């Protein structure tokens, strides 16, 4: 098994899952909301940071629930939860627009994601019969993290969390599909890359930071279509964050390995 145990057992790590949950929800929502008051340069950066926090939280939730098996369910729960995240984020923004309360959009999107995630987990455990004690909790967490990551990056691109701006700059342009795939990979890849008998939470989270910041850099490029200088700052901070976190992940991998050896490049001709 990859890690085994439960959320409070062998799969637990140095960083509290409760703290990551709080950082993901409070930090994610706070960054998204504050982005609307900090202009066209700092605002998108803060929204993207909110998505980064949500991705790291989601990656830890993936780690905890997937530790019950061999890791084969990571892609499945990742894509399923991000589908919930996309639908919930857009549904929340649309509902807020209908109610003429645009400011409620991100929270409504998060709440809808949590509700749908809970329903899916109940079906999986009670009807399908999956014997995973923390399935309900972790599915809710991953769905919530998915919605916040989609919302954070969408706001960074559109410069607003109002439905009209999101539709024009993210949905109509097709960027929503890019965010779906990118956030899925960012959340599910860390544990998939690190699973095994010596999987370590800190190393996995360092990998999660690297995938989150790399996604942020890509969002910077996507947001160039909306004009202004915000896209360049998002790209720059994303690249810096990726370099720092990926270097930390590589060093942690080397430190935890029994030995490392440079195997050289592939031969110029077939042998």
C-alpha cells in the first residue's frame, strides 16, 4: 500500500490536515475576495495565490483518501472532483448573478461543491460499497478545493468574480477547459508522483506547491488576453514560486533516496 492507515494514522504527516483545510478555505476565499479591491495588478496575483492554497489543500486530501489503496484511484477521484468544482463554481456565480448578489458568488460556488461532493461520497460508500472510512470527508474537501482553485484562477484571468466577466474571459474563450485539466493535474499529481512505501507528507506537499505555482505561471500567460500588467506579475511570481518549490522537492527527494546516480543521456544511435 502507498501509505496505508487513516487520516489520523499512517497517512498523517507533520502538517495538520485541519490546518491545511483552514488555510485552503479561509485563505482561498479571502484572496479571491480581496482581489476585487486591490486593482488590476495585485488583484489577479492575490486571486491566483488563493488558487495555489486550495491546490495544496486538495493535494493533501487526495493523499489521505488515496492512502487506503495502491494509488490507482487518484486520477478517478481527481477528475471527478474537478468536474464538480467547475460545475459548482459556475453554478455559484450564476446563482449570485440571478440574485443580484455578485459578492456571494465564490461562497455559493464553494457551498455547492461541498454539497455535491457529499452526495457523491454517500453514493460511493452506501450504494457502491467502497469501504473507505474517510471517503465522505476527503471527497468533500477535494470538491471544495477544486471549486476554489478554479475560481481563483478564473478570477485572476477575468479580473473579477462577477459572472459576466468570468463568462466573457474564461468560459467563452475556452480557458475553462484548460483550468479544468490544469487544476486536476496540479491536485492529483503530487501524491501520484510520491506514492510508495517511503511516501512523506512534506515531500508530497512540496511537489504540490510546485504544481500549483506552475499552474499559476500558465494562468499568467492566459490572462495576458485581458490586458494590463497583472498577467506579467502573475507569471513572474508563478515562475519564482515554481523554481523555489520544485528545487525544494528535488532536494527532499534526493535526501530521502537511498542513493542517487546520474545515468547519462540516451545514446545518439540505437544499440
